[in-house]
C-alpha cells in the first residue's frame, strides 16, 4: 500500500474554494485599477472640453490632478488671472484668433511706414 494521503470531498472543496477566492481577489484588483484609469481618462477628456469652451489653457490639464477640487481651484485662479490681465485687446475680426494674433502697444508700424497717423 502507498502512503499517499487521500482527501475527503469537503477538504477538496475547501482547497478549491480558497484558491478561487485568491484568484477572484487578484482579478478584482486588476479590474478596479482598469476602471480607475478609465475614469481618470474620461474625466480628463471632459475637463479638456470644458476648459476649451471656457477659453482656459487645456494643456495645463495634462500636468494636473484631475480631482473636482483641483479643477475648481485651478479654474478660479485662471479666471481671476484672466480678469486681472490689463493688456489692451484687439477687436475680434473674422478669422482672427485674439490668442494667436500678437498685439503691440503703441503706434502701429504699418501706419507709420505709410506716413499715416502722424497728426493724430
């Protein structure tokens, strides 16, 4: 006769149950991590769309924490900064984006080149 141990059905069920429990916990942790990453990406895309609509710098979001509190703080600071910006602004014209068109304070060099505006 051999000295091998035999297991009862209850012992086999217990061993298999413990193994399944460990595997489920491992896969649940992976699923939770994937869900958290997907949620972060969705929040980032939504925040970028919102900031773009409000005229705020979207690229800043890539370097930020995307929690609701952090977004609210950053947005309020940026809006206060924009309100305190005392630079003269150009009137909006068709096709011109005031954020990309450079503005120079002082006399217009083109008007000066054509001799216009010297009496003004």
